[in-house]
């Protein structure tokens, strides 16, 4: 086990930002795999049964959560590079 220069001042691998990123990426999967929560016809939205519009809503929510995760990871990478220089 050799210590290379700079390994003692590394930030932890699991950070609060990474936990939030993980939640942002896992949440859509959990929402779609929990079929019992949306396997119904009502309430309807402009004549579309709940089952369909709920799933389509998650397309947009998933996009927003993925973008949020991307921004958080990029911000953390920049902070790590800026902090170690």
C-alpha cells in the first residue's frame, strides 16, 4: 500500500452531493417500477387516463432530474479540481 502524493488530502468518495445525485437518478426507476401507485384510470387529464399521463409526466420529471444530477456532478468536479490546485 503506497501513498502517492496528495492521497491524504482527498475528499471522501461518498459526499452529500453524490447522495443527492444518486437519488435524482434512482427516483424515476422507483416511480415507474411501483406500478400499484399508478395502475388506475382516474383522475383523467384532458380525457387521458391517469395510467398514461402519469407515465408521460415522468418523462419530463426524469429529464429534469437527470439534468440536475449532471449539473451537481459537474459543480463538484470543478470544486475538487479547484480545491486541489
